[in-house]
């Protein structure tokens, strides 16, 4: 089989809005979700800001899970999936649950649970581990939470390829539906703000103090963030049979893993990933109208991403913006949120901006970051970039339904 695959439901739970209507409004307005950190003590850190999801009340968003039994990341994923299913008007689809799979990405899994267990062990030793807390720990529960919340029995997989994980999940789902292995897939990612990830980026020198300013001359690094994002995928035939609204078609994807350095990106491998994605999707560089950039705002990442884009696209660079400027870096959910921005560009006719932009890095001539304000434009094809430590690169290609 070689079925066409489309996105018919979107479910964001983010620092700038929960639910597709609120998220779209915030994205179009270029709203920042960066606030002072409330989830842990920031004493000793130069950076005290993050993209936290304030007011998240899982009891109001999930119907089958008991929030007491699940960690924050898993609840983000389950809530996002519930929103995406509702957005797709497909709440009856789980009745065919054995043909409905889940693939969710993450970087740190239940990071806040890790911290709470570590505190217990340091204070009282392993024999005093709280069993209920330990049961929340496995990262695989991020996808399991989605399956249990929706009552599914199909493939359930958590992908832990860090900041590109949602794109890996999207590519996996594309193959599963195109080949007939599954009829429906819920994909995306989830992660939670935590002290140890914040500290890790700080020690790497990759953490900005106040703002995330991708591709800016004076960019200083990432702002850590959290959230959950889900996209509901099905075959085009299924969507037409249901009379569903189609946001976009998934055309293909590309993956590379160079493992050249633990943290530094490799421009040549990123460029190869772009070419693989284009080939898989059957598109040429000059057909891509918009790039949802990885755009972390670290000097190394932005330079490597630009270099790779320049190598593949030559002098004709499509507009390339980063939603991390608004959301912060949501880790395993990052490329999922970028995919939502790409789907909205195709379906709603606007390019999400790169906010906090002052001066484009002069070492990046020809780059258009859609600075500070959304742009009215409806691209036919969107490229979604996702890169991760260890050289785990994943790029997906979305297109307007022809």
C-alpha cells in the first residue's frame, strides 16, 4: 500500500496557549510565553526564566487517567492528544482502537519525577523509595498515557531522540499509515521544565538570560520550556470519508544520525538530512515556501542550520522562522510545535514570526526570519527542521492538499 497521509487534528498545550484556537491566536500575534520560573528554586542561576505552562489542570483535560498516577510530561501528552482528537472531530475513531497507534517523543521523560526520587534517595536512601512515584518514572509512559486516555490498543511507542523526537514520531506515523500498518496515528511529544535540564544547559553555556533570539547577531542561547503537542494523522481516503477538515498532507521525511559530537551540530549532516527529506517527499528545494527552523538561538546551532540551508537552497532562501522565540525550547515537543506552525501556515495562511529580533547575524546574508510580526502568506510546501544532541536530525515535509 502507498496511502496518502494527512493531518486532521492539532492539540497544543503550551506556554502561549492551550488548544488550537488559543495557540493559533498567540502564534499569529507573536506572543511570548517566557515568564519567571515558578516550578523550582532558581537561586544560583543567572537565568531565572522559562516557558512554563501555567494553570495546567489535567483533571479538566483528561477523562480516563487519574492524574495522581501520572507524571507531568505524560499528562501533557494525554491532554494534547485529547485536544487533537476533538479538533479532528474523531472522538468515535478510538472504537477501532486496534488500528489506531501512538508515537510520542521526549527528551527527559518524567524529569520532575526523577528529581523527586533523587531527593528521596539522597535524604533517606533507596529503601525509602515511594512505590507510587517510582511507577511514574519510565519514559515509555509518555506514549502509554495517550493510549490509556484514548482507550487504544494499537502500536504504542515513545521515541527518546531528544529535541528532534516529535519529527521522528511524525515520520514513523507517516510510514505506518502509508503502508497500511495503522489507519490512524496520534503523534507528537512532551517534556517538563526541571532544574537538572536547566542546570545542564546552563553549564553548557547555552542558556540565555532573558530572551530567545534565534538568528540574531546578539543571540545568547535557549530558554528552557515545557508542554505537550499532538497531531492526529489518518489516510486521505479516511479523512474524505469522514468529511474531515485537512490541515495539510505529510509528504515525507529524512533522518540522519552522524554521532560526530555529543552536543555540537554538524552542518553537512543537516544538509544531507534535508536532501533525504526532499527526495522522500518528491520535492525540490525551490518548491519549499517556508522553513520552520530548529532555531535554538545558540551560536553553534543557528550557524550550522543556516550553513546547511544555504548549501541545499543556494541563493534562494525561503523564509525561515523559529517558534522557540515565543515558546522557549520545549525539548521533545519542539519539532511537534514547529509542525503545528507549519500546518497552520499551509491551512491558515500565515507565517509565524521570530520574535525578539533586532539585527540578523551579518554572517547569514539573505536570511529572512519573518522578524517580530507574522506574515500573511500561504506556502504550498513547508519544511520542518528538528535537530538534537548526538547528531539526531529529523526533517519532515508538509504540503497543501492538491
